[in-house]
């Protein structure tokens, strides 16, 4: 299926590892030039850039703290100036700092909410001005099934991802009149560097919760995101789609 993404430009936050890196590679394979924004412009980020360029597309690697609203505006301006346009925003940047609510510190609460929710606001706000002016655009946010169901020990993370879901729906209503779609995916347990550090019993429990008997991969998420960025998905907005192997059915 031709997704109609050839010649488009995408900006991916949190694009140097995990789901974000898979999104950058998948969008490049579909014909997008890709700007990657992450806290570090390190070897992992440079490896993603090489893969994007190997697909015949242009790539930018930009180091930034996604929580900084003014920096987001500068980054978006730089992407438009250097790549000539901007069509797609995918927000993937995220962190965890787990703990039962009676042990959560204010710093852990603030850090998770700032990166996982304010970071999405910062880049959506900056891109919305561009998309509104051109009356076209795609925004996809990476939420989590734990933003839908909650999870013990993740009050801050679940709150941030639940906020992303509500934020997605509100912005979809605001941007629809400009032919901009705004959607979210809600992954279950996905095999990434972050989840590989979890105790084995946690991963085994997640597998038992699924209907398919396996964990997901970053590519499972990236393929859905690419579809939501496509012309084929032009009539889908405000949606929250789980990518969890049936984990939410448990």
C-alpha cells in the first residue's frame, strides 16, 4: 500500500531509541525526510540518522530538552528552514520514575509529567502553527495502556499518559477544521531498552496478560504510526489505538 508519504518531512521526538527510532526508520522507508529530537545527539542517534540516509532520505539529529517550550519553537523553525517543510509530528519522548504513590517524590512526579506531557504540548504547540497555516498535517502521540487502565507503582507515568490521551482528543477537535489529524497509540509492553531492564517476573506477567502470548516490538508501533500519518488515514482523528497483543483485555 502506498501511504502517500514520499517527499514529506517528519519530526520525531525521542527518536534515537526504542519506538521513536523505529518510527524514524519506518517513515524514512515510506519516503519521509526525518528530523530526530532527543536529549542527546549521541552514537545511538547517529545510527538512526545513518539508517534514514541509507533509505535515501535526509536526516537531522537535534539535541534538545523536550520540556522547553521556547526550544521547541526554535527546533520546529530549524526543521522547516533546513528541510523545507514540515508535515508530520510524532511525539515519542518519555521517561519513567516508578514508585508507589506514598513513596513518590515531588521531583519524580514533576520530571515524568514534564517530559511525558509538557514535552508533547511544547512540540504540538510549535507544529500546530505550521500545520494550521498550511491547512495540513499529521500528529501522532505515543501514550500507553497504563494511561487507560492505571498501574500500581506508576501513578506519575499513568497520569502523564492519561493526560496525553485527553490532550490528543482536545487538539484533534481544535485542529480538525484545518485538515490536521491528531491521534494516539497506546502500546502495551514493548521490547525496548527501557523494558528490558525490568525484572523477569514483570515481563512474564505482561506476556501472560496478552492474548497473543508475546511482547510487542517497536516496529509493531511504528507501522501503525506510519499508517496514521498517511493519506490513507485521512478520516481518522481523535483515536486512541492500542498496540498490546490483547493485553488490555485481561
